[in-house]
């Protein structure tokens, strides 16, 4: 099974349950929903969301997506180009609830950093 991961504010995810799909501001402004591969998700959480305690982690089955998915390079200096770590999955449309396999409430450690060892079992 091919999985990708989305970091979402809990309130936005809860709102999406009523709609049947999840969207982000980036879908409106950039045309896609930012996602991460397994080897990127902790780094993304720590670079973009360090210290936040209002997030959930969505585990998405790529095979269940209805919207197109593209793997594209990020030009952001926040992400390393080493080992292709700047090639991110982008969802070009709404993320349907049926594609979300699991939702984890996540909290940073005392140092404000996220760690996701539980994903090693995915």
C-alpha cells in the first residue's frame, strides 16, 4: 500500500468530516494540497509546525484518492534536496475522507519537536 501523510489543524479536519472532503488554503492559492512521504513527514512537521498542539496527522492511501496526485520538487529553502527529500506529493483537488486510513492526534515533545516512531509500523 502506498501511503502519504498530511498535517492538518484539528479544527479544519473536524470541519471537513461534515463536508466529506478535506481542503486547505493552499488548494485555493497554489492549486494543490501539500503532503509528505514517510521520510519527510517529521521534518515537515518540525520545520513548519514546531510547537503547535492543535494538529492531526492524516494517513492517506494513495490508491483511494479521487483527485490527481503528482510528485513535485519544492523550491523552498526550508527543505533539503539531498536524497530527493524535496520531492513532495501534491494532491490536485480535495482529499476525500475515504482515502484517509487513520488519523493521529499529535503533540510535540517538551522541546517543541514532533517525533512519529509509530509510523514505522505503518
